[in-house]
């Protein structure tokens, strides 16, 4: 299968992350801010230094309203608590961040949500009137969950699209933000919610979601999202999910099923998702990352395919100072992102093992990824051995990343190098520090890699 659209980015090789800026404090009618727009640029600059300037996408979370999970499905109010003092409005600061981030090889885009709705949202009466929210057996808007102390409803994509409200709200989002210029957007939790009265089927909702994706694509915007969507009628595979419990209020005999029995919906329309635990091992082998990429949350799959750096969890845990967050970011970049992008160059040919004991995957080009040992080899030469990594950073094999969690000095195998001599730099949040010149002899290079330090080898 080929993608239905021409995507703007190669998500199998690009470093795409989220950044959690703010969340609502509704009782005090304020935004609880973790990262302002100005602080976001400081982090983006440091990340660019730590990643040797590779292409990156950062999706801002909580940029709207009072923060994360506010305003949806509308996305047209920029969070004023995040603005720079020198700007007149937060919107001005947001566009400033988008432009400035380009200097650091970073596209700043947006985390949004078209699946949730709140009755405090200005368009909610129109959503209810247009059957654009899931309704209970009496035909009333159904409260599915409670977020931040507020009732949360689920959008019925069929009603949202057919009422014209989706296009109206989306076009306004495009006017307020540079989302069309970014060419990508992250839509969280884009799962299907069926309505009881009027009844909508899972196929109705899926068809409407595809129409929404088609419209967004017509504007030149890629959609990445949160999960792998394999919905069955009445969410038959998720007995504990809040939507399933809602269905039970109006459906006497709910069916039971397995997610493996449902198709991977929106395949070819959505190029990447964060949490792809809905993928089986055979899915991972048969669906190439060029068609569908992501961070594999099944541990045994993550151990052999690796995945992109989430980002958001690092800054939430360690704060904004790179002294605190750079070590963990560097570890994840070197031991997850770099192997992930490298392996995605090659075709996945076969695998051995099982979920209980771990997998070994065999790629084209003589590349083998052993999940049991954390080792990646090419024609028998070691590229990654647990926390020790020496792997290409670019497709031309003219730049390499060396990293060791515990520290390693001595000879490293480097079979892919397109050079015989390289300048070596230490990558830090403040920039690259020149170290020495390294020479390749007999397919090996001598390097002294301090614990937790990433080195860049660049062809002379």
C-alpha cells in the first residue's frame, strides 16, 4: 500500500517530539505554565546543539486557551500566559517562536484534539444541535469522561463533518496559527465515538474521519496522532474504556472482539502515531515505517525497532534547565532515535523469537537487531551493543554519533563510514566542542567516549 497523500516529512527519520507548555487551573481561572514561548525557544536551541542540527518537529501542548485539554474541538485562542513581555499578544509570540525555531532546524507546530468537546466551549450549542457530539439513548449529549473537573463529551465525526462545523473551526485554526506553513499537526486521541441516538456506526464515523483527514491534507498539512486506530463496532475490544461503558447504557448485548481483528484504520492517511501498541509483530514487519512510523510501546517491539524521542516526558520530569534534562535527552536520542532512523533505512525481512522471550529482526543489507541483547550488527560488525552506540546520523554516512552510557575507550567498529578521517566534537547544550581527529583503520576507529557524552564524527 502507498500513502494516499504526499507527506511533507519522513517521520521514519525525522525527530518529532511534543513539548508540554501549560495546563488549566480552572478554579483560579488561570493557566499553570511550565514552559513559555520564549523558554521553548531556549530548549529548541539546546536540542539542536545536542542533535547536531538534524531536522526536527516540536508539537506544542497547551498553547491554546488556558492550556492542555481546554477549548477543544475549537483551536483558535492562543494562551496569553505564554506570551513574551515585548509582544502585544500571545498570537504574536507564537508566530515569533515559529519563525525563530527555523534557525535551529526545527518546525514548531501544534498539538490539538478533534475528539473531545466541552460544554464551556463557545461552539458547543452548535455541536449539540448538529449531532456533532455522541448522544445517549435519549438523544442528549453524553458525558463520557471528566477532565480538569469539567464534563467531557466525544465528538461524532459524522455530525461534525456534515454540519460544516469542522471546516469552519479548522479554517479559523489555520488563520490564527501558522499550521499550514508548518505542514504538520498532531491530533491527539483521534479515536471513534459512536452515537446511540441518532445511531452512528463505526464505519460512519471512520468515513467521516477520513473526510476530515482528506480536507486537512488538501491544505497541505500532515496529521500525526496518538494511537493506532483499530476500532470495532461498539469498541468491542476495550471493556474498561469509558466509551465502552457509555455504550453499555444503550446497547443490551455488547459484542466482544480483539483489536487484531480490526483493520488499521486511516492507514495511508496518518503517517505516524506516538503509541503504536496496537501493532502486532507481523504488522511491524508488513507495514513499512515509510507508510506508518511511531514509538512502539510494546517493549519487545521497541527493543528491536526502537522509536522516536517523546520529549514531553523529559522536560516535565527534569524541568527547563539543560543541566538537568540534557543527560536523559542525550541518552534517549542516542539509544532510541539514532538506531530507529538507521534501521528504518532497511527493509524488514524476517524475525525469530516471541513476545515472552524477545525478538530478533533481520533486515536487508545484512543488518540484524537483537532485542534480547540490545545489539545491532551489520554483516557481523557491531553498531550498537546495549548502551554503546556508534551509528550513522545521515543517509550519506558522513556523520556519526558515538555514545556510551557507562563510558567506553578503545576500538569501535564503523563499517558504514563514507570517510577515512573525521573531526570529532562533543555535543553539548551550548554547542559543539572540537576534540580531535579520528582515523579509520581496518574498519575500526579509536575513540574515548566518556559516560553519557555524545560525540559527533564528521567527515573531513
